[in-house]
C-alpha cells in the first residue's frame, strides 16, 4: 500500500475537490475520475516521473481495472 504522509497538509497539495452540486450522477462520477487522474499525474510529475512513465503507469492500472471488472449479473425473475 502507499505510504501515508505524517502531515495531512501534504494531501492538500494533490487532492482537488469536485463540486457536489449541479451535476448529474454520470457527470459527477466522470468529474471525480478526471480530477483524480490529474491529481495522480501531478504527484507523479512532482516525484520525478517523465510524461511517458506517467502515461504507461496509468494505462496499465486502468487496463487492469477494466479487465478485472465483473458487473453484477441481473437476476431474471421467472
């Protein structure tokens, strides 16, 4: 698991809040994902990763998430 900083203010440097009002659920979820990716890329860049390294790392993780996704099957009532 990732290291946790000893000072919570370190989180404030990289976590962008997405507004909670005025958006439909799909827009809200997409916005959260977008902001989370931007925050992650900002942290990776600050840690010294190149843009190609950042892209490769994120693409590997997103691919893993998609490939491991198993939606719940809807039960069909007789």
